[in-house]
C-alpha cells in the first residue's frame, strides 16, 4: 500500500533544469556545476609527472 503523502525524488530535489556538461539550474534560480574529482597518490608519480602537475598550481 502506497502512502499518498509521499513525493517523488524528482519533486523533492531542488533542481529545475539540467543543462549539458554537469550544469544545473536550481529552483531558487542559482546555477551549480557538478565536477568529478579523482584523487592521485602524489608519491607514486615520477619526477616529471610531479613537475608537470605542480607547474599550474
């Protein structure tokens, strides 16, 4: 038996519109960007890779 007071996940989440490449407009007219962060073990990198990675920091 389903409860009539339940709302769907889509109704509950504050998202209004989904754009491409992870950009989302919320119901309060703000924009957010979804990004994926991949951790790296810096100690396993070669010296060249370490230099390349820290050049832009």
